C-alpha cells in the first residue's frame, strides 16, 4: 500500500461520475452537545480548505449506478463522522457541533456524458476535490467513479471493473480509515448488488470519541505531566518541533523559511516480503519489535550523515484503543515526541534497545490531545519532521489491495520546512512515501537519507550478527 498524491496514480480514461452527499431538509441538522475534539478545533481554526486525504481502488464487480448510490449511503450511515459538521460562534469563538441522522442523507450522482482521457480525469478530480473539501463546509466526504473507456461503448462487454476515488477532510478521516475503506466499500457494494453478507464489524462513533477526548483535554493544567514533558521536549529546539537533520535550502545550511512552496513527493518499495521477514527476525533476535528496528535504523542514518548520536522526530500514533474504534472512520491520531539517544551503542542490538527505550520515555503522550497542550504552552508551532510506521498486514482483505490497485492519497502540500516519511509494512514488503520541499538541496538530502536508510536495513539483513558493529562504526562517515 502506497501513500501518494493523485498525480502519481495511473488513472484510466473513461466516463466519470461525481457522487455528492446532500441533506434534503436543512432542519434535519440538530445542535449536538458532544464536544469537538481539540485536534478537530485546531484543524478548523487554521483554515485547511482544499487540503484532503482519500483513497483510490478498483471494484471488480458489475458497475451499477443505483447500487453505487446505495453503497455510499450505507457507508455514510455506518459512520457518524460523515454526518456531522461544526460552526464557529463569532461572538465567543467556540465551535459547536451539528449532526443529522443516517436517514437524512441522500447521495446525488452527477454523470459526465462524455468520455474523458487520462489527463482530463486527473485534472477534473484534482480541481474538484480542492474546491469542495473543507473542514468547515459539509459534506466533508465526496466520491467519484470512473468506468474505463474500453467498457463505455455500447458494443463493449458487460463491465466488471471500475475505479473508485474519494476525498475527505482530515477532520473526519485518518490513514487507517483511508485503508479500511477499500474492504468496507467493496463489501457494501457486493451487499447492495447481490445481497452478499458484508460481514462487517459494528463500529463506534468518532463523535463520541471526540467528546471523550475533549473532556480529557479540558482536564489538563499547566503542571500536568504531559504538558511538562512536551515543554521540555520542545525546549531543545527553542520551542519548535525537531527539524529534518539535513539542510533543506541553501548550501550554507541556514534555517529554511516558512514560505508556502509546493512540496515534492516520492514513493518507493524498499524491501521485498522475504527481506522484511529477515529484518523482523533480526529485530526479534535482539529482543525487540520491528517498529523499534525501523526507528533504530533512522537513528543510525542520522548518526552516519550528521555525526550526531541523538535522533529527534515526531511520530503519529493511532488512538484506537478500544474495539469499537478499530474500524470506525475518524481522526484517531495523536503525536508522540521521539528522541533516540544512541550514546555508546556499538551493535544493532544495542541501537534497537535505545530505540525501544525511547518509545517508553514518552509513553501515553499520544493519547493526550497535543492541540490542548499547545494552547496551554502558548504555542502555535506545527511538526516539521515526522516519521510514521504502520504495519498493514492484518487489515481486512490486505491480500487483495495489489490486485485492486489500491492506494492511499493525499492532496498536494505547500510548506518549505516540512519533511514527512511514511513507512508501511504490507504483505508485499516495505514501502516508504515522503513529501519534502521542492528544491535541489532538499531533494538531494531526502533521497540521500532514504538511500542510507535502505543501506542500514540491508546490512542488518545480510550481515551476520557478529558484524553488526559496522552499522555504528560508520557514524559520521557520510558527512561532507
């Protein structure tokens, strides 16, 4: 499973249909006293119109317009996150929530009469998603289908495959929601098409989760352990989040500006399934899990390229800690400060132990809404360097993603000082996706970082345990 921009996906030529949720009677919206999460509130306050996340995949079944409509309505009915919106009271500054029942939502289709080529399909979707997706305007979720051109002609055989692409605001969806959707929408479509039992689990409401998170955030005070921990972590960079350890702009290494420049992206498969199994075995032999191994590898790359023994970054962590949230659509994500000190580590086993120790240093902080912490600290800073690791092997129908051409999507991003790495373990192997500033310096250094990351991983895989000290002996060897 890759995580890329829509521009990197090979869209087909074909006949496009937009699918848009609507409320027939605005009086169906009811004021809801369940609190808006601090994360959601901060997202809305910053203004993120046109920024979206989503998914694209194929459904390998006969295309039917009425079946597709019922599928989307069933999907929206299952997840209350799609049936809620927020408004800000200009007088008080408070955000208020409104919700509608499932039976108030209808989905309208807008069918294109002409067949578009590949570029036209992309340009239309890119523009449409950017225009309609907003954290403060409903609907927060829209979808499109593309029936491939080869099947549009009247003489073509019965269509048994079509493309689904949707976009949603981040306030109602996270990475797990994006990926779960492939299995869920496909099964709901099969149910609407021929009555197949979808065998989907009951799900809780993200609106309920948000209310609980709101109460947790409101209980925080300046001297709460979580607030103090974040304050100390950020103080290392004078109140800012950690930065990518290599220069992103001029050769003199001066601090990047905050100009909103278009970011570049890359997605690459790093290891095969067999290689991942060997790397995981090395992590287990060292007494740790693969997440600690991945983070140890990043820390070793940092040490090799900068000579610094301490690696600092931010890790997104899911907050789906109850069964009812496992398959629920919503923004179940917190952030974790991460600081790995290699110190005197001389083997991979010792490096991975340092990474495991780092994961316990701030244990539990991801469950505390950082946006509330930031308000208590008087900070408006946002993460600059982020590393995400997700094991996707056990998600439903994961063995079918490749055949369905499934991919998680994000909209284009504008930032001059942000570097994000998403490392995903799947049944096919290990993939890394990244976004970074569009400049020669940043592009060179991000690719350099990824290349060194692969070198560390393959050394762990290929070298005998007694030779693992070469990983640390190389510290500083890559510096200019």
